[in-house]
């Protein structure tokens, strides 16, 4: 498991944005940990057309914090 820091995809609203109620995603945000091989799509408007897939510990300047349920 990898620890996720603020600014990284796992805590970003655009990570898996098309399925925000996904239990795995919610769990990742609560625990701030994710498996090394966990990937999801970034739906940031600048990446959306590219269908960019990122890990929970990837990052970019488009980071916006997700609400943690
Ligand atoms: S690549 Fe950037 S915008 Fe996309 S989920 Fe990661 S931090 Fe957010």
C-alpha cells in the first residue's frame, strides 16, 4: 500500500470523477492509502479527451481536493 499525500490524484476530485460514489475510491480517500497498481481515469477538463489513467500517487497542477465522505 502507498500513502497518498495532499496534491496527489487519490485525493483529487478529478480522479474517478465519473463514479464519485465508488466504494474503493471513498475508502482510498478515507484511509489516504491505495494499492500500488490502483489506477483510475482523470477527468480534469484538460485531460478528459485523452482518457488519461493515473495512479493514486500521481499528481499534476490541476489538483483540486475531493470531499471526503
Ligand atoms: S492528474 Fe491532476 S487533475 Fe488529474 S486526478 Fe491527478 S491531480 Fe487531479
